[in-house]
């Protein structure tokens, strides 16, 4: 269908005089934290994401073949499935659909070398590894949601390839913290991509020096420019793009994701990171997917609640809930266990496949 549509279009384009600071792209956020926001990016921003993340982390050549599942309507897919292949003069093999099965078929059928998708898809493909020939892969980039050490290690064991993790955002156009090759530390997002600077801040917006935990701020060749949106003042503070994430920085300068600031659960005076509990639950053999949220409680303020999609063959009910609670108590500090467990057939997600925790919270 695409080829037929292309056949009726002219193959020449009139050159239009533009400057590097002209707006060339308006991209919308996926709306995981509320109403989607329109972000403006200049011509130079598109080149900047190539000269930063792509140049230092993607490491492709003209004989590379890119594939993946993110929509090119969102900047993770725009980079991985359009701009980066053009930058490297490489080829693109788009899957028939955005499912993990279609992606595995595209990798095998087109001998794809560079893959862009979410941790959920990598986890699914790991289970089917023996059904597909994935030996052509060289670089696999993960973004869009938290990449747990469990998924990273499972993918490495199945394929011999370490997943290239990264945090980016529509506001920044693409990934600004990552690591590649021998620099990868499973479980860590990585270090600032060359060209970017990251800093952690406490609740009073004072810089956290050295190893520590705080709100992530970043600046570099790209930055947030919301289109006629007062939320710009909340995102950009004194030149720093405040991503809304809480990170821990270790003594070596690696950044480790803790939680979205609004995913921190305060229960009985304890601060509990929902993604940490999710990672523990995913280690249980009966858990396919899960989301952990704070739930109102008259005594504790909030309690930890887990919404779980059981694996096929697992029986949801009180026995499984108790088993999951005991599992978390044995894996993490006992106070972090989910006091409430709800079973569902599926979890709500955005168009880009991100978990939509806001849809699970009480209205």
C-alpha cells in the first residue's frame, strides 16, 4: 500500500530557505501524566539528536538495517526508524504491525541489525527466542519505560547482546542519558550522552553533589519549548529541563532510575518507589505484567497496591496474592510489600505502549 501511494507522488521537492532555528517539528507527548503537550523543535534539534545519541550510542554504518515498534509520530520512533537511518545512510525495515511477534518476524525476515522497542517487547521476544533467527542483531535500544535488570539480563542470556537503555523525552526530542557496549551496567540508565549535562536536585531545588538521589534536571543542545502552554514554567527552571524523574547517581557517575516523582508512594512515613516493587514482582514466575501505585489509606496515608496480569495458567485469587506479597517481602525490605493486590486481564497503556498508571489511581 505504501509503495502504491508513493508511486503517485512527485519525486522532486522545491527547496525552501530555512534557518537552523526555524521550527520544523511539533511533537506531542504521550500524555502519561495528563493532557498531551505540543513540543516545538528546530531544524538543528533534529541534527543534534543524530550528533549526540545516534553518533555515540547507536554506532551504525550504511549496511545497517533498522527496525522497531515505536510509532514515528513519537520522537523515539522518529529517531530510531527514520532520522537515524537517514543519518547513517542505512535501510529501514518496518514490521507489519507493532506487536512483538511482528517485530521478531521483521528481524528474521530482513536480517535487521538495529532494533528499537520497549522493555515489554524485549521480554516477550526473549520467551520466543528459539522460534526466530535473531542472529543478525547488533544494537538493541530500549526506551519508553523502565528497563529492569531482570529483562536486561534475560535478553543478554538469550541473545548475547546487552540492551542499550536510555531516558529521553519528547521535550528533549530523544535520549540524553544512556550507555553503550562495555560501558553498560545492567539496571542503570547510564551516563549523560556527550553534549548533555545532568544534575540532581533536592526538594528545594538545591543541587545534590556527588553520589545521591534527587529530581533529574538536564540541559544540552536540545530543550523543552511547549507551544503556548504555561506548563513550560514548570518544566524549565533556571535553564534546567526538569524531567519529573527521581534518579540515584552513584560514585562513578552512573544514573539509576528510582521513580517518576508522582510514582513515589509515601506509606506510614516511608518513601517507596513503585517501579522497585514492580521489578520485584516481575521476578515471580506467575507475573506477566504489573503496575504498582499508591492507594489512599486512612491509617498510613497510602498503601502499596499492585495491579497484576498473571501469566497464562496462573490462577488469580487470594493464594496467588499471598504468594506475591511474601515474594516481595523476601526480595525487598518488608515494608515495601503490596498490601493490596488486584488481578486484571490487561493494563492500560498509551499509544506508545507506556504503562498508564494514572488510569489505575482513584479518580
